[in-house]
C-alpha cells in the first residue's frame, strides 16, 4: 500500500515539476506576441515583422549578390532609377528625369532636390559622383555586381562607363564608351543604391554594418542570423511615406516553422511559402496570399558536349518526352506557367510565336530512332538538392521526369550532390542532364539569353556548353542596340534559334508565393525579389 | 589536483591540433569553390580568379594551413570569407545563444531524466517503470523536426501560450549586454522580459532536451539498479532507514558517476548538434552558423567554429572528470 502511495506521489511531483517548467515561462500572454501580437491598431507604433528564409550577408548593397541582402537594402537606399511597382519598367527615382543622346553614349540626369541622407548629408550631384567613383575605383571582389553589369573598373577597356560628372548642383552626366542597351535598367538594380558619401568614407570596409542611404527607412540594429531592424526615416523625400514605423526582418530558415510563426501571429509577412501550403493560407480567413510576378525559369539542361546530347534530335526528343503541364500541376501546384522559351513572358523581347514542344512520347521515340537510338539509352539525371522558387522540389520533379523518360525507353538514374558541389560539377560539364533555374536581375532579355546560353558564358552560367556562333553574333548586337524594337526583334530571332537547337528543356516560370496577415495592406511583391515597403501599411 | 588539470590541458594541445588538421583537410577535399559561391552565379571568371587570389586560396594547402595555425597562435581565428568580419568577433553571439539553449535543455534533461531513472529503478517493473522506459525509447528515436513542428502547432497555434521561434519578442526587443538573454534581463531587473525570454526557450529547449533526457533516464535506471542490489544499501534498509533517503542519499551517490559522464558527453553534443533545433526554431546559434558556413564553403568559419565547439566539449569533459572527485572522495587525481 505504502509503496503505491509513494509511486503516485512521485509521479505527481514529476508532473508538477514539468508543468512548473512550462509554467514559469507561461506568465502573461501579451508578451509572447501570441495570437494578437500582430495587430497594431491601437495607434501605437506600426511594426511589421517580415519572416524570411535567411539572413543578409552585408547591408552594403554594392558589396553583395544575395537576394536576402537586397531585401533589406532596397528599403534603406534609393536608386537613381526605379523599377515599376510590380514590373521592371523604368521610372524616376532619385533622378527625376533624364535624357539619352541619340548615339546612346551620353545620359544626362536631373536629380531630385531637397533629399537628405539619413545622416543629414545633402543628396546632390556631388554625392552621385562620389558613389560612382567609389564603385569604379573598386575591384571585382569588392563590388561584384558592378563588374557584372558595367564590365569592369577604372580605366579597363571592358568598363562601359567612361565618366561621371556633376554639371550642376543637381545635374549629372554619364558618358559611356559604347552603347549599353539595358543601361538604365542596370541603374535601377538594388546594388546601385546611392549611399551617403560622408558615411562610406568614414566607415570604409564596415559600411555594411552601418548603412546610410536616402531610403524610406533607416538602419537600427542587426542581430546576425536573427533580426535586422529598420525604422521610419522622418525626412523621407516622398510625401506621406513610409507608412510603417518600423520593419523587422526575421530569419526563420525552415519553411514550415515560418508558416507556423505566421499562423501564430509572431510575424506579419512570410516569404518563401511552398506551393503546397498555399491551400492552408487561402483557407485561413486571417491570412492572405501574395504572388510575386514571375521573373524566373526552371529548366532541365542538356550538356551538349556529352553523348548522346550532342545530337539536337536527341535534345528535341527529350523536349517531347517530358510532360511539363503535369510537372506544373503536381509540383508547382499550378502556380507556374509552362515554359517554352528560356525567359519568362514579362520580359520584353519574349517570342510568343514559338510553339513549344508538345508532350508527345511517340514523336520522341521517332526522333530517337532517327538519331539511331531506337533502343533508348542510359543517362544520369541530376536533381537539385535545395528548393528554389523556380524549382520547389528538385527530387520529385526529377522522379517525374525519370518516369516520362522511361516511357520512351530512356533509363535515367537520378543523382544529387550538396548544392555548392552540384553547381561546380555542373559548371564543369560533368552532368548529362541537370535541373537548374535562374531568377532575373534587371528584367532584361540579355540577363537571360546571353548570361545563360551564350558561348561566352561556358564554364560559368552556360552550364550546357551550348555553342552557336550565329546566336552569339545576335546577342552581342543586341547588347548595344539602343532602338527598342530592333533590339526586341533580335531577341525574338535568338529564341527561335535556341528553340530549334534545344539545349534545354524549359520547364516552368513559377510564381513565388508570400503570405501575410489580412492587416497588411498595399504590399506589392516585386519580381526581382526585393520589395520596397514604403507604401505598405498595417491596419 | 592542479598537476592533473595541467596535464589534461597539455593533452588538449595535440587533440585540438589534430582536429584542426582533419577539419582543414576534409573541407578542402569536398568540391565547391568559396569564391564562386560568394560571388554568386552571375560572377565572371575573372572576378572569381581575383577573389581566390585575395582570399589566399591560390596558395598550396600547407601554406594555407600554416597561415591558419600562425593566426590561431596569435588568437586570430581568421576572417569569414562571406561577411569579411573576423570570426572571433562574429562568433560570440552565436555561441552565447547556443550555450543558453543547451544549458536550459540540459537542466530539463537532468532534472526529469535523473528523477525518472531513479523512480524507475526504485519501483522496478512497476507501471511507472514501464511507461517511463517506453517513453524514453520513444524519446531517443524521436525525429526532432517532427517533434518541434508538432509542439509549435500545439503550444503556439492551437493553445497560443508559447512563441514558435526566435529568442525574444521582436516587437519588444531586449537590450542585450552579454548575449545571454536570461542573464541580461535579470541584470536589468526586467522580470517580465525574463519571463518572455524563458518562454522562448521552452519549445526549443524541450525539443533539444528530449534525447539527452531519455538517455540520462535509462542510464540512471540501470546504474541505480546495480547499486540498489549492493550490500550497503541492504544494510541501510535493514537499519530501518526510510526508503527515500536510502535511494536519494546513499544509492544515488554511487550510481551518479556513470550518469555524470553521460551528462557531460550530452552537453557537448548539444552544443554542436543543435543544428536541427536551431533551424526549426529560428535560433541564431552556432550550429546553424557553422552549417551555413559549410554551404558557402566559408573555410575559416567552419574551421574555427568547429575548433571552438570541440574546445568547449573537451573542457566540459574535463570538468566532469573533476566532478567525480567531489562526488566520490575515493577518486583522487595525481
């Protein structure tokens, strides 16, 4: 009897102990940011918590290449030119207007007056020149995007920009060595945010820890791998903006956990919603789904230097063998468009006249037979190990493709490597066929076709080793063609050539998803992946 | 005693040195180029080359290794390739976050684990014993990501009593001094913030504690069972001493030594093995820091991060060894 009593007692103690452990921290609810945490309707500070998958690398936009950094810097810095609210058309930014000379070599910018940096420094022509001087005086490891977009630094021949001069207090003239068609679009990219000269001269290499721009929000604090906090800049030059008092970017790497945090009200907005969770969000009356306009492509690359993919017929057969619509329906949950070209339709120059390869296993078999492979062949199919907006689940997509290919007699063995290894091996041409994708930087056709498929980029982003001199000539001509229509015509031709040679099986242009509470208003997801939050409000 | 500590510390040197070498070689053996990863997919060939040179990645491996060792001797852990910040500066907040979480977890694991083990041994083959040991078995084999997400769903979304992720309420952040948030809020006397911070510790802490708790419970039980059968316990009982005191005072003292070893090892494992927990609960700890560094091939961060975790691991074990002497005066160090 006594023994039993003690057992019960001990058990009770244990129970008490564990509840106490939970309880000691279960105090009052208002603090946990529990269910009601997100609402800031009491006239208090409006704080928006933006949950995302990773932390920023640096907050000096010119020094980085990762999207998570730009998400923050886009709100601290302004650019001379802005992209449209949800597209990549160019609009005035810090430059209120501009004129381009006929020959496309001289651009004159009129700057916005009455703008100050967060540290009180005046924004004027001198400040713009100082920024360009800083960038062009750097090197490719300091300022990688400057190199990618403007070709080089200082006096180097490849450097497109000849000079940047202040011709008045609020007038800047930029001279180019040769015309660069997407020049203004390049200037609208987040890396080219105008920074306070006083601040970057003083801070030197540590400017990224204490960024100062003219943007709607100023930097407050950064707890690495956790939160970046920015707050309203009271003297922001756009009337009535920003509407929020503070924005906190929180890194929550796991997609499900981020969704949980949104469901519990700890965050107001969540990036990187997987297509399979879209239903949950749409079914919840407190939440809304945001679609980011697609500016990407997911594809199956066919390494054209490896047998049998050196034969265009085999590559075309691959295109006929794969059921893209089924892929889009199953793995993108329908939140993607079937791709037929290497670039998405939002980009000007897109060739909509091209008829995509239809799903036709019989046709695929015929083509294989013509290539002398009536008995099929064996190949490696590389599956991306990480989810990306353009490829939410590489493994499953690969399995579906594998079964499609089996139907036409091709035996595909799925292999995968850790991500950095995957990219390096693919770039070295070691894959037969590999899943990959691309998200555009500046919404220009050059940023897709030249970067991904030109022979100049073999060994870097042309993973298929596709080489075509005629295509190369067209793409190079398009880079300096300043007449918009003539340029688009060139890109249309280019897409036809690529379609015929079929170095890729273009799969899908996905629509990346975000979700937020219904109290978030006027949030517009930008196709580049970095969103300006100046006009966003909480109700 | 001092002699013993000195000796153990000296032994540390070859251990850590060997480890730096192994880690150094392994991370360079895996393919992937830091310069490529840092500059992103858009990078030009030329940019990558020049970055490799400026990062010193062009040097032969032994030059790189000795440069690294030279730095270590002078207390320089290297600079992160990605953020360009000295690792020694960068690492502290991550380390503090993980230590705080691990301490919380090990405290839960020890309190519940040891008690459950003792009671199970005391009432061997009772329903409590069976239940506890089945739970322990489930605990050891529980996938943390599943447990973590389930707990988030139950306690945050359904019940709304605990936060899902993070270390603090970001709408009302605390002022951090030491990066140990519990300590910070206590120093500042802001007890409502202490409660908030503790709340944030509960879910990741219990998720992290599950496995060590189960292991400790099983270890305590078997160790206790052995001791309970010994003569001196029988004598104590024969003297008419209350069972509670026999168990908690006399038997536990002898049974605890192997358990201490396990606790020490588990504590060490928690430091490095918290990656999953840190990922699911958005905890900015050192596990995630090192894990992400691997993705970026950030060599100095991987090397120095692992070195520091290993150092702490070894130190904890030394500390546990010294504890033996306190628990059992028969154990002497000389």
